[in-house]
């Protein structure tokens, strides 16, 4: 039986020039966490290397926060962010 994926949040915005996405968190997220971004027929696995709220660097985002994170590929609104296994 496939293990249920742990949903961390959802992409609400993407900034192509900055290579960053805004994630509305449903679970805490920390620098160094490995995530899988799923949507539009693709799966992007990456480590969280930088995170910001209102352009201020943070180490950890809390439930309900909208955090900016660097992403390795273009993403779109509505893509889901899961904890990578």
C-alpha cells in the first residue's frame, strides 16, 4: 500500500525573475527540509535552501504563513508541496 504523502502547503504565486514561489503552509517548514513540488504533470524534488516572509530571511515557517522559497524550476499556482520521503 502506498504511503500517504504529507502535504506541507500549496503554491499561491510564482516569481519567474527571482526563481521563487510563495507557499501557503499547512505544516511547519524549515531550511534544509526536503520537499516534492507536484503539479502540471511534473514532480520537482529539492531542498529548501532559502525562505523569506516579507523579504526578511527566516529559518522556519509556521502553519498559516505564506513564505517565499527558492525553487529549482518554474512552478504554478495550485501546485502542491509535499514532504519528500
